[in-house]
């Protein structure tokens, strides 16, 4: 399952990043988003969702949310 289909407010563990872009995966790693780390979808907007990773909240678009497997 990916983050776009994740239930709001429930904590998930990232299992894989399927971006196909090493630079984007490195950026996600710098945010703390990598396999084995917990992530929570806080809310959804029209074309994006707000996620909580470690102690930060980030707005990611739906295409990236689909690339993050939980």
C-alpha cells in the first residue's frame, strides 16, 4: 500500500521508496523518510497530503505519496 491510500492519523512504517530518482530519494532520506521509519498521514488536501516524519510535518504531492510504500 502507498501513502495516498493510507488511513489518516494512523502510524505506518515505510517499507520502500519507489521514486526512480536517486536525488529525490536522497532528499527524502535527509527528511528522515526511509525504509523502517514511522510515518503518519495527518491530512489530505486536493493535490497533496501532509505527513509527519520524526518531529516534522511536510506537505508532499500525490505523485510522491504514491511512491512511498508503507
